[in-house]
C-alpha cells in the first residue's frame, strides 16, 4: 500500500475513533465566516474542551460509515467542520449555537449525541437547554412553591382569626 493511501486510512481510522469515543459531535457549515470569526469560534470551543476540525468530506464519510453513522453522509457536502467533545454532551452544541446567533453564516447541519444521529433541530434543542445550575434552580423553585403557598395560606388564616378577635 502506498504511503498516501496508508496515511489516508490512518486519518479515516482516527476520525472514526473520534466519532465513536465522543459523547457529542456537531457538524457545521462554516461557509461565509471570516478567518477572524473562525479563530474566535475555535477559541470558544477550545475553552469549552471541544476539538474542532476541518476534514475532507470523503474522509469524513468513510469514517462515518466505519463508525456506523451513515445518516451523517447526506450532510457532508460543501465546506464542513466537525466539533467533537469527549466530556460534555451540551458543550459543542451550546457554543456553536450561541456563536451562530451572532454570525448567521454558521449553520448547524447535524450531530451525534451519545452515539445516536441527531438532526439540526435536535442539536439546536439541546443547545437551547439551560445549564445544569439553571435546571437545578428551576427544580428547586418548583419544589419550593407548594411549601411557600402553604405558608401563605396559614399566615392568611392566622391574620383572619386575629381580625375576628379584634
């Protein structure tokens, strides 16, 4: 096997391994972003612990097939970049989603969440979820509401009895 073919096969194996090992993967179309904007996006993703790569579509397609994610192949056309996260399910989607709000040229095409294909709508839905702290806060306020309402009712009854006695 020639060295070129061997290096391409190693790249396909590396991408397939990234697809299999990452808990979250997002494929984006970056057409229309300036170099400065791409640099800013890469920095934001790096800060969130996300690896962001641009691969040739043929290599990515072969890797997707090897990782049994053939649903991605229809989205691997044009200039694509792939964000891989081994730590957080939400991080790549959230960073890219927030960046896309400010830069309309960036488009989320599809993703893979914990080994399962996710269309762009699902990736956007995951990205728009509140953070863990926000969810805990929402849960605590829901749990606290019945107790607070009971306290208000008891207080109102107490005040009513005081008014009757006076």
